[in-house]
């Protein structure tokens, strides 16, 4: 077979973006392999009314190629919803609509191989190519078929996996105990609504959306809901315009140029940029709670009693130390409050873990390349500025990564708003030419004195490698 220019492992939004933009590069031979039978994007969290936290312009292609046939606006035009969307004046679309858009692209872009599980990637020095071994998964009961492709370059877009805190892993693995990750919320929603007391753990966007949906659909005054988080507050995400410039290519380049210790120290302090809750969702939670106090107050006045509050507890600054089985399927959560140094026990009937996601390890896939991968002081793969793993020079091809480089490229690694730009960078590296022109500047903020507009007091440019006085 004629070798591929690029073989992709996994078809999530990031590799789908790469495939869509790659379709516009003449002569480029690509194939992307995905073990699932079709594209699905967080199906357990497509809660009615839940929106993306990025504008609709952060689709698969627009920020690299606004004229692409695979843009969200082209999707709307084909579905004859362009005018309704225009009058709806929606800058942030619903998650379900984004999923539908991605599925529309995935059913039309060439070179996407669903039902293909990649088993191994190795370098063939004899051929000067990567060997990509896969298994074509057939319908249940049918024989699966092995296969092999050859590629000059490989890109890993294997995504993330639900993260379950160590203290709750035994309970989450016990089928008799209703402890579920938020990624499967919609599949468990009916069960959770029928349960007695429900606890939501985690104060990111998913936790807030799950808590709000449960709150809206449980009886007034008998909600029996608890929302816990280790964070010191149920805080809004940083969404100021200059704050959002941390999700630009400019900041990504700046972050990549920092030393490893500085990067490692910076990331834990940037949670407010990507781990908190949209202010509108927090407002909706408060509005729903307040509405319920009004309803309870009216009922109390009719009975001549005291006003009541919803049966809801929201407590920040709490860590789950352990979890043990109580009576039947009930669960006892042993808690610790950080600021007051208090410990207590919460008995609950069901738990939703909105505890985020972790990068899927690629070691199994890349086992044959292990000796070629260069690593940093913490044992993590080194990733160059063009999202390429740093490999031994004996490997003539490149392995690119998507959403596996937060330690080298910063908080923007998992952000949908940078997907098209990263895809364009990778395609330019693969083709060795400017297949997609990239902007020279993307932020008003200048990160660091030696970047952008650092000037000396007499108006001259500050020399690289020397200190510069910046005029203000």
C-alpha cells in the first residue's frame, strides 16, 4: 500500500479537526482510526440547555480556515437553520448541537475509519515508516480482522478518561453501590432522580450542571441534595477578555518557552482559568434555590408556619477521606473540612463524581517506541513547539500529540478554542510548507519582556538575552 502522510489514532474533536483541515490540503494522504463505531462527544453530559464554554467560532476549522466546508456555519446552512441561528443571537451553542455538528463532519470527511482499534505503533528503520497495527472490529459475533498501515507521521488524539479519586475507587467499582462518574450522568439520571439522598462531588462545570439538573427535577422542600468540593468556594471561571488571552497561541508559545520547574509551578495556580464554573450556571443554581424558598415561604404562610429552606447543602473546602458501605446500598462518606480541621460522616444513597478527566496513557500504544522517546525531569514526554514528541534522531518520522501536552503547552491544551490552530500547526509541520497561514500575533497581552513590544527607554528594541526597560 502507498504509505500515508499522516495516520491518526483516535477520533475525538481534536483529531476530527485535523482530519477536516487535512481534507483541504491537496495531495495529503491521511487516515484516522477509532475503535468506537461512530463519533460521540461526552454523551453522558449532553444535558438539555447545557452550553459550550467557548463561542461557536471555536468549531473544528474556522479559526484556521473560515472558508472551510466543514465549519459550524456551513453545517447550519446545510441543515437549513442558518437564519434561525442568526435570529437566536447565540454566541455559545448547546453541547448537544456541538455534538450534532461534529457527527455531521465525521460522517462526511474522508479517511475516517471507525470500528478500527489501533493496537501498536512502531518504527520500521528498514522502510523508514511507522507501522500502525490495527484490528477492524466487526459486529458482535463476527470475526475481527487484523490489518496494518504504513505512515510517515502519526498523531495521537486518544483523549482523556474519567478520573475517580483514590478514596472512592473501591466504591465506584462496586456494582452494588450507586457511585457514578459525571461522564455517565444521563445514563444514570432516572436512577439518581429516584434515589433518596444524592451527593455531587466536584465544583467544575460538569458538577454544577449535574447539580442544577438534579435540583430542578426533585420535589420542592424534599430535594435531599448535597454538593461538596475541595475548592475553597463555588467560584466562577475567569472569563474576562484579557484573562481569556491565556487561551491564545501567543500564551502557548510563551508557556512552552518557560523552564520545566516554572511551568510545573504555574499550572496548579491556574485552576480558575479552566476548572471553575461559568458564572451564568452559578447564577442559575442560585436562582433555582431562591425560587424554591419563595415557594416554600408561600406554603408555610398558608399553613401559618415558619418559612423553610430547600433541603440542600452546599459545602466548599471539603475533602472525602474514605468511603465505606453503610446499610444496604447506602454509602458513608468520611469527610474532612480543611479550614476548620473538622471531620464528619455523610450518609448518602447515591454519588455523582464530577471529578474531571485525566490524560489517557499512550505507553501501551507506543511500547515499541519507548526507547526513542525523550523525557523531562519528571518522566513525561518532551513535546516540541509544533506538538511533536521529541524522539531519537534514529526515527525519521514524527509523532504528534493532541491534548497530551499540558505540561509543555499550558492550560490551552484541552481547550476547543485552540483546536483549529493546533491542527494547522501540525499540518504545516507534516507538509513542510505553510498549508495554513498562521497569525503572527493573537493577544493584546505581551507575555514576557523579550516577546512582542518590549522596548528600551530610548525607543530601541530590547536585545534578546539582555534586560530591557519597558516604557509605560
